C-alpha cells in the first residue's frame, strides 16, 4: 500500500515538472485603425511597397493604445478598432 502511494507521488511529481514552459513576448506590431479584412493583417509585404499600407508600429507588450489620450482633458480618447500582430 505504501509502495502504491510512493509510486503515485513520484509519477505525479515527474509528470508535472515538465509541463511548464516560458515564452517571451517580443516582436509585436500595432495598428490603430481598422483593416479591410483579416488578410491585410497577415500578408507579407516588403517595406515601402504599396501592399505594405497600413503601416504597423513596433511596440512592446504589455501595451495600451489609448494610454495617453485617455488622460488628456482637452480631447477625446480613441474608441475605435486596434490590431496587434507578431512577426
């Protein structure tokens, strides 16, 4: 009986120790407008070409697209669509 508990403990210990992974949140781009379709967000286009419009801004996450205009007492803050993508 004790051997069964010990084996169950060891199995659960070794099974869970390999389940954690860590990923960095690098290489994110941001667009503060709407896209014509989802394909505009994922197509690859060389910089400066006509297909590269709209221009994506490189950001670090966590990121807030209205962090500054939300606290501006002299203007409205942006409430429209925004997109993020990783490259």
